C-alpha cells in the first residue's frame, strides 16, 4: 500500500472509508510534511490545529455512522488569497501584514463544510500578480522539481498559485486551492506536474477572496489528478448571493459523470496557438495529445481563433485597470500596514504606506491600470481592450460551431529557473499566452500533466470547454491522463 | 409661463443668471445600497458599518433592489424615461471617508433619463406663474462617510455610518434663472419625492442636499463658465449661494477677470463661497464599469408595477382639488404642497359621503385655523393634537348651526388643550347656539325696552345703530345666539315697530 502522504483526495477518502487509517493520521502525516518542507517557502502560516480539528470531526462523524462530506478528512493547503477567519491573510503582500480576517471566504468555508481541514496558508505572487512566485513579499516559493542535469538550480513553481503547486507536487498537501485570473492555476500546475482546473467564471464565489481583477478571478482546485479536481471543485463551487457575479445554478456531480470515452466529441486545434519559438518538445507533446484524444474516440478538427494575438495585450490592460481600483482600499487607514511619517498628512500617509507596502510588480500594474483608465486614454486603451475581449469571446463561440473542446499546450515552456525572467516583465507575461484567452472569455479549462521535457521537467496540456461544460473538460482531461500515464514525481531534496 | 426678471445690475449693464442643480436625495430604505447595514440617522459613530462598507479585503457589493425600485418610481413621478439597461461605474479617488477608494455610481448608463418638473413661482396663483424645469437624469450612487476634525487636536476621526448609504442624484437642466426659481424647484422636487416615498427630503439631517451650478451671461449670450458649489443643505443657503456667486462672477468679469470652472464651498457664517479646487486640480476619476456588479436590466412588467404603485402626485391632486372639489387655486396649492397635509385633508373629507359640500369650508378652516394653531405650537400636521375626524365633527357643528364660527374658535382651542371632542365640549360648556326664536325675541324686547332712545334714533334713520342692537342682544345671550336668527328677528322687530 502507498504511504499516506502519497495519496490524493480520492485515495484518502477510500482509506478512511475502509478504515485503513483515520483522518487524524492523515492530518498528522501532512502536518509533519509541512513542517519538514520549510526550505521550499511554500507555506506562509501553518495551521496544524485547524487540520487536526477537522480530522477529529471526520473521525467522530465516521464513528457515529454519519455520511461524510466530499472532502472529509482531507487536509488541504489554502492559497493566501482566501480570507480565513482568525488566520493571518496577506495575499503575499507587506501591505496586508498583520491582517487577520474576522470572516471566512465562501470557497474556504464551502471546503470546510465538506469536511476539509487546513494545513496552512500558501505563498503566492503578491496579490496574484506574477507567473513565477517571485513577486511574493515573503520570498519566492522554490519548486520541488529540479532539472535532470545534476545541478541544483532553484526552479520557479509557476504563479501566481506557486505555493499551491509546490505543496501538491511535493506531496506536502494532497490538494490545494488556487485562483486563476489569467492562468494562475493552470500554468503552475503544468510547471510542477499536477492537475489544475479553472471553472467557468461565476462557479466559485469570489466573496472573501482578495480581488485582483474582478471580472477574471476564479478559484479552482489544484490536485493530483482529474478525479481529485472534480471532487474538490464540487465542494468549492455553488451559488453565493453575496457575489453578484456568482452563477445561480446547481453544482453538477462532475465526479459521478467522469468518463474517458470521448466518442462523438469534436476536439478543436486552434491554429493561432502555434506561436513562434515554441519549444519542439511542447509542439510534439501537443501532437501526442491529439493522438491520445483520437484514441479516446474524439474527432479532431482544425479551428481558428483569429483574435488570439490580441488577447495578451487586452488582458494586460483590463486586469491592471481593475486591479488599480481594487487595490485602492489598501491605504493604511483601516487595516494592514500603515506608514505614517512624522508630521505626515493624509496624502503623505497614503503615499508612504503604498510605497512601502506594495512590491514593484504590483506598483507596475497599478500604474498601468491607472494610466489606461485616465481621461484621454480610456477610449484608446480600456474601451479598445473591452472590444477585443468581446471579439475573443466571439472567436470561441464561432469555434464551438465546429467543435466541443479545444486542446492546447498549457504554457509555452517548462518551468524556468528563479531569477531567469524576473528582470523582464514582458517575457514573464508571455507565460500566460495560452491561458489568457479562455480567462477573458470566462471558460472552463484544465491543465493535465502529460510528459517531461528533455530536462526532466513536467509539461502540461490544456483543455478548454464551453461555458458551464466543465464535465466535458474533466472527461477529456481524464482521457489524456489515462493515456499519458504521468507518474513522474520530484525527488525529495528539501 | 412668465419670464423671470431676476437680473444682476452690473457696471456694464444687466446680467442674467443661469442655474442648474444636482440634488442628492437619500433613498428611503432600511439598508444601504450595496450592503445590509442599517441607515438609521443619528446612531453612534461606526455602529452601522458592514464589512462591505469598511472595504475589507474580498468584500463584494450586492445591489439593494428596493433602491432600484425607488429610483424607478421617482423617475416615473417626473415623467422621465426609465432606462431598461443601466450599469454601475466606479468613480476612483482617495479620501479617508471613502474606504473602497472608489464610489459606486452610474456615469455612463444612468437608470433614469430625461424628465421634467413643473414649478410655481406664486402660490396664490400657481397656474399663471408656472415654469417647466428639465431633469437631465437620475442615477443611483453610494454616499461617503464623514470626517470629524473636532475630536482630537492632531487627528481626524472617520465615521462610516453614512458610507454606502443609497443616494439618487437628480441632475437638472440649466433651466433656472433666479434664486427663487431654484428654491421653487427644490421645494417641488422635495414634495414629489415625499409623495413617492423615495426620500424623506429632510435637509437638516442631510437626506437632501444640492450642488449648485451657477453662471452669468448678458441676456441672449452663450452660456458663461460655471462654478459648482458643493453640498448646500438648505433652501435659504441655495438662494444665498446663487445670489453671492452671481454677484461675484459679475464683479470678476467686469473687472476684467475670467471665471474659472471650479468647485466651491459655501460658508454660511460668512455668507460667501470659497474655491475648493480648480479644474486643473480636479480629480481624474477614472470611471469604469464596476466588474463586481452585473448590468441592471428592467422588464416592462416591473416598470409597470412601479408606475401602478405611485400615489396621486401633487400636480394631479392640485388639479382635482380645484376642479372637482371646487377649492380656490391657493387652497389647492397649499393643501397639496406637502403629502401629509393632503392626507390629513382627505381623511377629513372621508367622514362624509359628499366631500365637495364641505371641501371649501374645510380647506379654509385648515389653512387658517389649523395651520395657525400648529404653527404656534411648532408642530407638523402629522403631530396635530386634533385628528381629522375630530375636525370633521367641529366643522359639522358649524355647518348645522349648532355653534357659530366664533364659538367654534373657542371650542377648537379647548380641543387643542384637552383633546376632547367638539360635541362634548359644546355640551359641557353650554356653548350650544340659541336658535329658538321665542327666547331670542324675549331678549330683543328687553334690549329695546332698555334703549328706547336708540330705537327712536334708528327708526329715525340712523341705520348704523343696527349693529348696536345685535351686539347688545348677543351680549345678553352670552354670545350663544344664532347670529343669523338674531339679525332676522331684530330687523323684523325694529322695522315692525317703525
């Protein structure tokens, strides 16, 4: 039998159900894994008591013969973007240092109600702005993966959900929450060889999740495999009257609906995703993915998403615009950090607090966002970007006339070394080139680990589906997973 | 319609004033626009603040549907276009009373489009002195909190109770040309809002306040550059601001200066406006659609239901009072200006099956006797110690001749003091009017016997002495004789003998 720490959500579920181990043993196992992994810098706040309390509740419920929740006995990692009652929440920033919410985000609350416990709050790019975890105010997370060149270059776990990616890949937590604004679940999942799922915009409530770009932010699961993601997403999602953009729809039983037979499904291959300088290994993996899906019974069709090349520029206008406004509340007045120089007035306090409380990438995006919304530039930037966003959505609508799902690579490269791109924001932004269009259109998408590159690093394939058709996305992901047989794991060096 | 003749006399001739008002009206509802927090006035600082109002991380706005309903009803009440698609925008700026760092408002797509309000410049003859003021738009937005600068020697305190309270901003066209017109507009707007029930119109408590836009021009010229004086919270101040600003602008222009488009503040103590910030320092509010909120889309049925829920509005009511109930134009205007007065009046009329028979006398009594008494006591009509039903009883006693109008005043005073009914008072105090001809004739005979000389003079042609006999008779009967009967009998008796 596998060790407990090697198990994911469904493995823990069956182990507890069959009495192989108690939820408490599971919690203790992972609590120990968390404390032993400090060198990865993935966990900002450890919450062993929370995990233990949830485990004890599960054990008690089981002993009493009660029906267990979907996440019963599963201790998870919580991205630090989710406000957690009584547990410090910083979004990886200094400006929120010392902030302890008096409320629980809807997503974390849903997970806890389903029986999950929390191992800790996970490091992330500051305010979810970044693709490498290097913008965290508390130092970057180090990926558990290393290149197979015998060296010990520290690699980026991806971002912004880098802490989530690292703990799941390192088997430090069986699953973790992530959030995805332009690829922040999918890209790190691809970088570390795990499965990450971004649902349709509105499936998961944004209430209590610290906002980056409101019209794009979506929470989702990061876990070992497709089944675990389906289980966890069922627990996370659902209508929330406290979020006006939340979808008032029942949560489908995605796990029960899993099937990898894709007979009758048409998979579109968007030609515009063949970008310049794409590593041949990724190109080859994509081709391999096409073969796997054919093998699963799907029909492959070439489709065109003509406005794809405008997606990234539009995203880097819309997301910063919203962020510049969303982050205005961090002003030193009511909570978090306050920098009040001697004799300072209100404006001076704002300036000093925001100067020392925000990191360079956050400042960059606030400035971009402020600029594109300014009088005289609004129409040229923001209005144009919104038009592009509409065109991109229409591209997808058009594609759905000839296919049901799209297959693309998740990211244009494997994980890079920490520091390799941190001086070049534009190169960093290109990481999102395959994930941003579906974010702009609010579509569900999955990243499934599908192979290793020549350096022994994981590569992911992305499946994008129609709005609300998470089931087909899960199913195609499962078909890929079964055929890819991805079992590689990072060797424990930490 | 009459042209206003308000003019500023400058050294270079006459100047015309052009006024537009942006009225902020707090929507009557128990909860704030986007949070469930209470909106009660006068609560302890920071006791009515939700997580959303304090802009805690991750908090989201949820639209209070009652505010939408009230804005739509208000729009319908001024015959405005209701926009079936509207949207909320963020107005971004930093201030300590604005925790989110933005105000949620409606810039690009307001919920209510163009409408109009009829104002009257002369209560006594409203129809002859009416004017139509255009309303450009009504939109819904959040109020900000309040800074308190007098609580600490070096710090300012912030009270977030008002933060997030729902406001309607009602933007007029620049259609007003005198302080009086502006005051009439605000008065009428307040009346409509109170009829609709969408705002209590209480300017002292800040439920209604105006940004006053003023410019001057030579009659017939293009519009001049305007200034905007913020947050003026009384009818008197609004007029003072206009008077001061118009004169100031004329002085500036005539001494060779230019009017700067700017925001100004009114100082009621010094009766002057002061520059707050000029256009160059104006905030760039970076408006954009709030991504936390979906566009607001209204169905025809919803708008129809809002329309059906409106009460009879002041203009319709005034016309009905005049044309159906036969009231004078003045009484009709006075009784409909405030909804509460009209409600009181109509409750009184409800005591009879034939309201038009008593309407005029009741209206006269209300506008003179009741208003006079309430005024003296400093009470509003809702607090009147005499109920409409009690008033009807009193008026009934006058109508059927039980008491005279003069005695009625006495009875009314006792009613105000004791709260007793008119009939009870008349009986207990023996104030019932004597109409029995036998009794009156007996008294007249006594009076004539005691004043034979005067009788002779009267009969000799001194008609004016008639009043003397009336007075003596009434006095002998302690004022309780029916004056009409006394008159008739005296005429007969004095005439007979002659």
